[in-house]
C-alpha cells in the first residue's frame, strides 16, 4: 500500500507499540507491531468499535486512544480470517499519536495469533 499525499514528518525512530496515523487510501491509525527489513514495518490497522454484537465472530482490543480498537476475526471453518495486519513503509507514517503499554501490545499480539489459527 502506498501513501496518498503523505505529509513530511520528522525522522523519529519507530518502535513496536507505537500508534501512528498512516496515509493509505485515507489517514488510518496503525499499531506498529515490529520493524522488518530496511524501512518496512509490520502493523495492524486500528478501526472503530463494532456497532453490533460480534461475539463468536471477532474479538476487539480497546487501544485506549480515541476509541479505536484492533479487531480480529475468530477462526471458523470455511472462512478466511481478517486480522488487518499489513506490511507498511515508514514513509506511510504521518503523525505519532501514542504508544501502547507493553501489556496492551502483548494483548494485541496474542489476539492476532489467535486469529491466525486455522480452523478445519
């Protein structure tokens, strides 16, 4: 995914647990999970909470930042799970909006691992 009209930012060091606004199709909050090679980052897109009961379908972790959550679909037979995990360039990051505690980052990572499990 390439940035759309990226705004220059400082060359701040990006770390796991940082929450940034990223320029994709429009500005979206992302949680940086880890650094990959060169300028690449493993991130998960944060979204607004579901407005309906998602029990048994997905699980959300409240990030405590402007009401955004990380949502992961639960493994179900015959379904492809959506985790919102992506590889992004540091160039896509526009503005740092916060940093998760190590406990909250661990909760997000465990949720993603749960969503990555294959159900047959």
